[in-house]
């Protein structure tokens, strides 16, 4: 009997734009996107179940990014939802900026991006 299995098949879920910033790598002003990467166990090349998740804020232009822990991922999800509401004119720009300031993700992202970056 022959069984073919594998690891590390990745599925990427894009939660949309979250943090406005200037990328220290490509120097372009952009909204960093919130991305969730799941690694899957596969059987005969069919994904069966995920076994590892990582969360990233990545530059929309050069794809460099910074990894987030679970707590910062939850905060970034709230900011991504607020961004969508602001774009749909459901909340004001002042409210969006207030939520962004309270999340403290902008400072964290800028600090981390200047030290360690990874292509996604």
C-alpha cells in the first residue's frame, strides 16, 4: 500500500488593509495588509487539517512584513474592520484614527519592520 502525505501546504487568508504606514523597505506609503497563513497536513495532495497559524502585517507593494502574536492579531483584526467601516463611511476618520492610536499597532509595526523583515 502506498500513502503519500505531506506538510507545509500553506493557505493564505487576507483580512484586508489595516495599518497606514510608510514601508521602511520600499519607502512607499501604503496600508499594511493583515494576513493569516495556515500550514496544512496533506494526504495525496489534499489538505486535511491545519496544524500551524502565523499572522502578519505586510506591505501591499513589496510584500515585506512583520509577524504578529495572537493578541496583536486580534487588535489588527479590529483595526481592519474599522478600516472597512471607515471606507464605507460608517465611522468617521477621527474615530478610525482614535482606534488606530489605541491599538498601538502602528508604533509596534514601525519598530519591528526596521529590525526584521520577511517576504511573504
